C-alpha cells in the first residue's frame, strides 16, 4: 500500500494533540516551555505521528524536549501555509532521516530560495493541491474551496491558496486541525466534511478572526451554532474579544503552548 492514498479509510479511536508553540504559554507548562507568535503541534494517532507547522524559530524543538516528545518519531511534517510564523522553525530541524513533507505546491514559490533548497535537500516532498490520505482516515486537505460569502479567503491581497489543514476521522466524528485558516475556518470545515464524510466533532487551531471583521465573526459563530461541535478550541490568530465571544457562545477553552488535547 502506498504511503498516501485518496481512499477514505478507517477511524481513529484516540488522538493526542500537543501544542508545541502558540502565542502564550499554558499554566501547566509555564516552568518548562516558552512561547512566541506562531503555531506548532505534534499529533499522535494509533497509526502515525505528525509534526504540524514549526512556529517561527527553534522554540518548538525546545518545548518538545521539555515535554518529553521525540520529534524523530514524526512520520510526516505537514505545513498549513507558507507564513514565517508557521514555517520558520524548519530551518533548525534535527531530523535524523528524511521525513515526508506534505505541502501545497505554492509554498515552494512563496518561501525564500534558501528555505526552498533546505526543503528539497532535507525532506521527501509531496506537494499536492488535492487532498491526500496520509494514513487510514487521516487527511491532508490540500487546496480549500472558497464557498462562504463572509470569509475573505485571502491575506493582504494574497489569495492564500496554499492555506490548508488536517482532517482526522474518529469514532466520534471529524477532528479538524488548522494553522491560521486564511482560507476561512468555515470553508475548511465544510471541505473536511466533504473529504471525510463525517460531521464535526472537534475543531482546533488558528481561526484567523478579529473584531475588525465583525461580520465574519458573527457569521462564523452562527455557522458553528449549526454544527453541534463538541470541542471547539480557537487559538493563535484570534484576538481577545473574539476569544471571549467564543467562550460566551460555546464555553470554549483557550489552549496554549504545552497544553495537551486528547480526543
């Protein structure tokens, strides 16, 4: 069986997501971890382990070591998009062997030549606009269709077609893990549902929502009211007023560096 597939597979029983980098440090990890503006998470499933984004610097490695996580156990490195606060840490990786690097092809054209050369030298790259099944029921979503009228699906004039996420099927439903959601968190969730055939169970990561675009915040809240999501965890690129709004609406918890989410 190839290491990736376009066929929908079986469901995970348990998934563990450790936040290696987020804008803040959690209380539980305050003595051993540090934070920076950026995002990185280590995903452990029964089948594979995934390093999802790497923050801005080598901080994700420091935090992984402090939390007892061996990043060399990663089967895949997945990048959500090309921005510095999600890919910068790649330059300081210490993988002992070539890892499979899963990205949208536009990333290679948007990063520096130096970083692109590092990617090509040190990793086995799989660049795809289409969704890929990395293991049974675990998907790299690829290019996200823009369907909603209220989500910009761009960033400072960049269409951000490289912005993507991970979708994981479980016995309780679909888990979506995002980096920044420049494509639109609702667009991402709808496409993840289409790819996996499951309803939402948990949505974790950057939602890219701020009070400056209140229409998008209101419409996103209205969307999630219809979805009956059991676990909703916005973080990273969500401002405080919007985090407070989600807490008021859904009783959400703000997770941060060092936190562990077990689903």
